């Protein structure tokens, strides 16, 4: 059986052909309609064949945070509906709990269909 690949299509970003991935598919979440808040976040990740540029469709971006390594805790055994292999850790921010994803692993598994991505 062929694995489901969450690639929506490609975009031309300054002459580079960039695959666009929907993380909702990888996390088995219901699809959401695209609206004015929907954005594509462009990320650069290292892979076995070198660096890749990939776009991730997200519902919205509200804030960008930076966390020091010492403020990131390892994830618990169960992290809700998220596949734990994609979770690097958890960080506290005021009254919020932020899940920190392993974008490299998420992108490699989404683009290459490799669920054992390193």
C-alpha cells in the first residue's frame, strides 16, 4: 500500500521549485478551509541528499518564540493526537504550553514518505 503523502503541490519561489506540505495530513487531522489567515511557512531542512526547501501550510501565525535549550522539556509518553516521533519537546510560556515539533523529521517524512526519518 502506498503511504499518504501530504504534498499539496509546488510553488515557484524565486526560481526554485518548492513542494508545499500540509501537516494536517501527516497528523491525521481534519482538513480546514483556506482563508485569509492561512499561510505557507517556508523552511530549510537538512536531508540525506542535502538541504531542502519546503513550504508548510498552516492555519495562521500569531507569534514567533525562541526558547533556550534548558527551557525545553522532553515530551511525555503521550502527546495528545500528535505522533510523538515529530515532537522534540515542550516549553512553558507564561500561561501557555508550546509543543516544539521536529520540523526536519516532519518534512523528510512528508516529502519522502519515510516514517522513520532521522
